[in-house]
C-alpha cells in the first residue's frame, strides 16, 4: 500500500486565503466580521489555542477580541460576559474556551450563548441543525476541518465504512454526523465505537476508513492501521515517536503501513491517505 501525504499547512493556507477574500468583500460593504474568545483560568493548552485564534482573525482582516478572566470568576460573572457578547453588534460570533473551572456549569454557559453566534457549534440548536444537514449551522471546528481536508484533497468518502473511536460531543458525534450527510465529504457508512464497545476489531469487519478522536492511535486494533484506506487522529496525546515525521504546520502524516506503537504527547493533528 502506498501513502499520499496530505499537507495540512497548505490546505489551511488555502482556506485562510479564501476567507480573507470573503472578509475583504464584507468590509467593502461596511461590515467587519468580529470574533470574540472568552477564556477563564490559565489552562496552558487553552492559552495556546486562544492566541492562535486571535492571530488567525487578525491575519484574515477580522475584528478580534479576547476576554481573559481569572480562575476565580464566578458562573454569574461569566454569564454576564456571555450576555454582553450576545448583544454586541460588533461581535458576530464568539466562543467560550473549554475546559472551564470545575465550579462553573459548562452546560449552562453553552446554553446561554446565542445559537446564531455559537461558532463552536456546541449549542443544542446547532447540534440538531448539523444532524439534519442544515448548511447554515455552525459545525464544530475539528471534525469540519477533517472533512474539509478530505474534500479539498479530492478524497471520495462515498460508500466507505468509517469507524470513529470516541463519542464526545466536541469531535466524535459531530464527525459522524458530517460523514453520513449526502454530498461531498459524506455518504459514508459510520460506526461509532467508545470505551464500552466490545470487539473493536470486529466492528464492520475492519474499516476502509478510520478516525480516532481520542487522539491515541493505540486505542484501535493494530490490524486496522494497515487495512485502513484513510485514517486520522487528533488531540493532545498519541504522537507516535517512531513515525516518519513529516510535520507541516499543525498537521503531520505517515503511511499506514508503518504504524508505530509508542505514543508520546503532542497537540498536533495527524492524517494520511493510503491508496
């Protein structure tokens, strides 16, 4: 089996260039898109993500606002910030960076966000819109990014068996909802496995495509790595230290025929296509 490397950095640059053109067209009409990010506490990974989001907004010509709140912020104080952003006409979308401190009810905060400004796509209204195929819905960034990588790389998912390991509301479930929709990057037959699933190796007899939202390649049966035509992993864990590292920006890939066994920590996302 030969492997084709998907250059995530090049695809990201292409998407950002397209976005910058759309932003410029809106600015010419007197509308400057605004994105706000709210972060509570000092979680190191969240700090990195928030900084990168702000930088990307500015590079695209958008208005960017980052609201940093201390760990001691109360739930009511955070909700007041959410209410202000909901009403702010200069902010067209915003997100509250997760995780939140344990004393704050994350579900209550997410439900308070205006669905029309919920760029994370976590509000139940947007979750439902995605599942019914509403193209106006905000899609969670990670699964939508994976789908865009497939589409822009010319990879046909129609008819493939896709096995997703992980049932999180942030990645696993929305990844499944995107893959089953009719149209580009969809029409796949999807199976979701998780920590309580039995006989992972027997799921649909082994996949022709695999996704590992858990971020750990070792969570899947070793035989899948050599049998899968497409596979992807993401998260903050699971970087294979013995993989042929071909890192390009925030993406790195390797041939499935050389699937490694020893994961190490990394915030990068990995993807590959074996033909």
